[in-house]
């Protein structure tokens, strides 16, 4: 019952997001904030390189999504995993290729099963594909 309500709300939320223009500035701020928190325990030099990849990928999302995906994939390491996954989720949704995100989400969740943001990405992906039974 509760899962059904959550799925319905997730679908409604997805439909509402499709109906309005993307709020990229807000999304970038959230990605950078999460990345900064995640990178807090790492050295500044290692985090800076991955953060640069995420920022460059974000800038390319609209104009060159394939190049942005390649940059996000390179940024899939400890300190920028979450912002990179969120970026990849946006691109795959905009391209109508949500099913391509599923194997990547499954692999990342196996590595960090308790990460709430990654679990949320997994839930949204499965709900979009109407595969809630796999949660």
C-alpha cells in the first residue's frame, strides 16, 4: 500500500518535472554541495580534479550529452560519485534511455548500499521503468 503511494507520487513528480523547464542552477548547486560534503575527507587536489569533471559535464549536458556522460563516468569515484550519478540520471531521462541507467545504478548501490541519494536514484529509475517489484 505504502509502496504503491510512493510509486504514484514518484510518477506524478516525474510528470510534473517534464512539464516545467529544468532548474539547472539549483541542480548544479545541489550537486556541488553534495560533492563538497563527500570530498571533505579527501585531499584537496584529488577532489578538485573530479569536481572539475562534474562541472564540465554539467556544462555539456544540454549541448553534448554524450560527452557529458563520458565525463560523468570518469568522475564516478569516491568523492564525486553522487553528483556524477545525479548528472547521468538527468541525461538518461532527457534522452529517454532510463533503462541504460539501471545496470550502473545496480552496480553503484552494491558498492554503497546505505547511501540514501543513490537509493533514491535507484527507486526513481525502477519506478520510471515500472519495475517497482525489484526494489
